[in-house]
C-alpha cells in the first residue's frame, strides 16, 4: 500500500508538524550546497511518488512565511511533483543554529564538494565571529581539517570552477596552491585533466611549472653576430701583445667577412 505523501497535522512536546504550502517556504540563505543534480531530484521525486515522504522538512517561522532549515532536496522533489503542500517541522532557531544545521546535515550525507564545505566554514567564521577552534568543535572536525579546507579559498573563483569541472580531488587542489599565478593553475588543471594525472604525477607537473628547467642560451652562429667574434679575437690579441709578445696584425674587412693575418715573433 502506498504511504500518503502528506501526514496529518500534529503537535509534539517540542516540535510542531504541519502541512505548509510550498509557496510559503523560502530557501535557506545559509545552504552550503550550491549545486543539485536534477537526476537526483527526479530519483527522489519518484521515490516520494511511490512511497510517500518519510521525513518532514524542517523550517522556522518568519513574519511573512517560513524559511527552510533542512530538507532542500525533499522540497525540490515536492515542487517537481507539483505538490501544493509538504509536511514540515517548525523549529525556533537563530541564524547561527540554522547555518550550523544546514552544514552538518550536508556533511553527514556527504552532499558537499570540498570547495562548498570550505565556503560554508568561511561563512560561519565570518558571519558568527567564530574561531577555527570553536568551529571545529561545533562540526566535529579537527582544527587542521578546517584550516586545510579554508586554504583552498585562496584559489580564485575561476580556478575553483575549473577544478570542479575537471572533477579533481582535494589533494589535487591543495597541490595547485604551490602556484601563485591563476593562469599557471588553469594550465596545470588542463594538463592534469587531459593526461588523467594522479596526485603524485600532478605534484611533479606543478613542480616543473613552478621551477622550469633553464634552457642554455644558444650561441649565435658566426654569420648572425660576426662582430661579437671579431671583438673577442681582437681583445685576445691585445692581451697577448700586452704580455710582451710582438704581433703583426693585418685586418681586411669586407661586406660579409673579416680576414685576419696574424704574425707572432719569438
């Protein structure tokens, strides 16, 4: 038997579960997840269509409606099914509590990319004046994990977009931090993607980009800079003469050549 999509309104001691109109619910302004795959929304919508919505979304009440706390995928799936209402648990939460719950929910489900996770940490630190130590305790992560994630935000937005498009790992991204130029980082991403380089191979590539092998300057052919060689030869003759050796020198200069006749005396 199909489980009904909507539950009857009921109250509990701590929470209130009601059916809310979808158009009354605003999105969570602290949602750390930036992308939702349409294929995943369709799959969830199909599951809801077959079995009903097992877990209500969570919202908080505003003066002009409600604001989503948790359950954006469920909300999107309900809209996809063109439902009018959805069961919701109403909670009285502060902005900071909303942001923390939204982040933790996504972390537990592993819905966030490592870059979205980093941006969520940064927002919590800035907007709620938390220290990294305080944030680490709240999200049950080590302080070094928080710090390493935040370092990724030193990469420019275009670089971060290319990282996600190329499906590179967090370790790939940290290696890119060794390059302090966005264009070099973009070039590295392109090569890593084209050659399907693992992290170690990528680090070697980045090291070569960072410190390219110096090419030896090619000595120009005589025809390219005849004057350079002529000056060097004459300087050497002057040095020999200065040492006390008598020299006779004849020099015949033509358009494309210089002829020397050198005679040394014992």
